[in-house]
C-alpha cells in the first residue's frame, strides 16, 4: 500500500506556486495525481511513488511511503484524505499492565482514544457501524471480549491524557477534584503515595508541570473503571515519583482491571508492565501495532529494531556500549569549594569538588533538591551565598525550561542554528532528526522538537563544557538512544566535558562520575561526588528498587519488586549491577 501524507500546516501553495503539481510526472502526462484545492491533494491510486514532489517541496510538507509487504489488512483509522493511518490495535488484558512502546507520531495516543471510545475508527473510509467491524477484524483474539463489552456499554474507561496543562484552566484545588472523583475510597492512600499533601489546597493554576501530572494521575486512579489508560505518566516526574506512580498503576491492575500505559522511559516500562506492544512505521504517516510481547522480549526486539512476525526492520539496532575511558589524570577545568544557596525557606549545599576535561558528569536526585540551582551557579547565571567557583572556561548551558533559549518565535530552526557544513549535518542534524523541521518557525514546534533544537544549539556553541538540564524530557525512546550515542561520541571526538542533569536511569548510567543530590524536597538539599555505580547504588537503595544488566542489550533493567533477582540483589546490597 502506498501512503501519501500532506502536512496541512506546512503546505503553502500560495508561496511555492504549486511546484509539486508542476513537477509531478503523472500531472505532466495529463492525469490528476496532485490537485490543488485549499491545500494540495494527492491521489494514492495514481501516484507512482517517484518522490519528485517530496524533494521539490520547499516546506517539507509531503511524505510518500510504502507499507511493509506483509501488511495485508485494512487500516483501523485514517485522519482524512492524505492523513495519518493506524493499523491494528493493542490488546487490554484483565489484571495486567500493557505497555505501548514506540517513537512519537506512530498512533499510540490515537489507539488510546479508540479503546476509550473517544474516537470512532473509520477504517480508512468511514463506517457508522464501527464496533461491528472491529469485532469482525479482531474475532478470535483477546480484544474481542473487550469490544463486545464496549458495544454493550458494559465497559467503563478512564484516561489520564498526555497533555495535562488543561488542569490549570480549572478554577479549583486538587482537594476539590479528589472529593469529586474519588469513587474507590482510596484518596488518602493515593495522596500519600504521590506526595500530594503539601499542594492539595493550592489553586491548580499555580502548580508546576510535575505537580499537575501527579494530580492528573491521582484523579485517574481514584475513579472506578474496567480499563485505565495512562498516556506518558512519567513526564515532568523524577525517578522516585515515577516509581511511586508505577507502584500505584500495578495496584490498579490488581482490582481485576485492565491497564494500558504509553511510556518512553524504558526503566519505567520494565518496572510497571507485564506485556508490551511495539508501535512502528513512519512517524506522521502510518503506524502499525505489533503482537503483544513479554516486557524483556518486547524492549529487546524494539532495541534490535526488527519485528520478526512481520519481517520488518523498523530502525537501526541500538546497543548500550558505554565507552571505557577511565580517569587518567584529566585536566581540572572547574574547581569549587563547598557551595551554599538559600532562598524562600530552601537551603542547598554542594560539597567541594572539581569538573575534569573530557568527562561526562551525571547529576541526579529527586526534584526540589537544588540540581537546577547548582547548574545555574556553574553556568554563572546565579551566584552562591557562600563558596567560590574557580573557572577559566566557557560553558554552553541548556536550561531546564527551553523556552528561555528562544526569544524570537518567528525565526526558523535553520536561522538559529549554524547549518553551514556537511560535518555539522552529520554530527548533529541527522542524529537529532532536525532535517525535516529546519524551515519551521520555533513557535510551531512540539516539545520534543524544541528540545532537540535546544540540544543542537547548546552543542554547536564553541565552549569547553556543555551543561544540559533534563535533555531527555519530551524525547521518545529512539531519540533518547540517539542522544546517548551522540553525547558519548561528541565527548570522545572533541575531548569536551558534558554535565548532564536528568531522571533517566539509562542515560545516567553512561556517566563517568556522578553528583548525587539528597535531602528533603523544597526544604534542603545536599550533594557530593561519587563514582557512577556508587551514586546509583545509594540512590536506588533509598528508593527500594534494583537494576541488573540485560545480557543481550547491555542495558540496565529494573527488576520487578519482590522478584527472585530483586530479593537476591537486595540481600547482597547490590541495587545497581552495572
């Protein structure tokens, strides 16, 4: 099947003079392959897939691809003529947590909307009897029983949406919402586990992204349903908060409910899921849902980049190979005495230390302990109340809130990046997947696109140290893997130093050394240097979770709480086996 997708926002025929239609071989032969209505329309039955229109479009508005030969079935849903297409659906399983894994733009949120009844699938053409047709497509599968219950209105669903900013528009407090939606009489337990006591009386509009996320999760968990759907629940949360959310989600499954979770944090999926569906295809064009896998086999198949049952290679294989670089008498670039900072009832102290040339330094710990404040002191954005930082180097700083980096929202990506050489393109543009958005204005980018532009801008500066605060936020799994490889290769090739603040355990395990922040969030934070393994072991012990190395992919895997490996590592005091 040939699929032609036109991005209606990017398509600007009034500016390009309808160049795609003029260069199309079929149009020139007298056939109507590409026509101009309000935007261009491509007839997939006439299109020969030559790709000329794709290359000539100055706004990267056209994509034409072929689906895998093994894909014979009809689509579940299509978003209009020349719109995105979804094939197949994931299967909810009673008493189980099913994870959805895949790049952004492959239909995970669309699948959630269909399973929750928010979106009626049109099977590519439009169909009023959608439930009847779904039953025919999935007859004899685990999804059949669910569809029948949905048709008979015996299935209640609850969705924690991907975007949670809408909560700020509600004139209310968390407590008022909890009282309204608590149907399971678990409000007290949920509030305690998600650490919401301190904010439950505040107005919703005053809450941070992480606080809003936990409120949205709490509301979903307090409601009674047969199917719970959580779309990216770990966004904005630190490692401890993610694990507590994972514990809560697993408790929900024990209510004999079905749970589906969309997640990009592989550690979170390891911890929370029982089964995994892989989404693959071409982002923004079409998505295909794989069969259900076990968690280990699903993540490993995804990292291998090969879907065996469809005989499809979905991307290049991802290997977790930490470069062995040692600590051979590296030059000291930054040296600081014990640093202290105090404001609004919060105090932070970082023990004396030094940053060395060519190292990757990981900084982690729970939110609200001063990591970003410490980064700003290093970058020279803020000054400590006591202590000194000795440095004679230039630092390129990517802040946590990336909007601070781009004042002019009308400028395009290529106008703010030095895209001037083939080496720059190969080193940064291609790994960060920026080529298709170079002509897009900054103000039109998604969170993930803006994050990748911010990373590129930071790394493209002439500096000695590159300091990035939460670079993995908003990135999908493949983008995170490419970022891991990029920073290792960049440090190795240039001898530059990278300082990374993040919550992704996989990313942090790539560090040469670490600074661990501990304390009481929003009250006091203190930090000191450790080896990476020492810091991760100490941090994970406090959280009560263990990680082991997967022998096939060499990635750190979270053990299921109470499993044999989990209990064995805890007895030995080895919470992180790197």
